[in-house]
């Protein structure tokens, strides 16, 4: 009765919402050894079509971060969809 485990969801350090200044958004995943891939153009994040996360993402203009976490031998996490509105 083997069930493939799923990678934990990606969690942003800054809650989605409206801000008046540039936000630095760090992404984390509770699954040890998982890699995070993200997009900021609204496309679905994939290993082939996303950017591998390495440091906080600077959100200086309105953007939606979509991210997944992946690890060999496990199912990918659910897709994080975090919309940020920057209004000066």
C-alpha cells in the first residue's frame, strides 16, 4: 500500500496583496531537499519553463508569482499563486 508522497506547498514570506513599495518575497518549502521553480509572467511554473528559485524575488511592479516545489521520487507540490499589486 505504497503512496507517493507530495512535496509540501510553497510558502511566500510576504502575504499577497497591495503594497506601496517594492516587496522582497522569499519562497520556502517544508520538504527537505525540494527545489522551487517559479514564474512571474502568469505562466504555469515547470522545471523546464520556470526559474529555479535561489534568492528572494524583488516585486517592484504589479506581478503574480506562481511557484511549485519538486523533489525526485515525490509528486510536485500544489501551485502557489500569489498576486502582488504595487501602487505608488
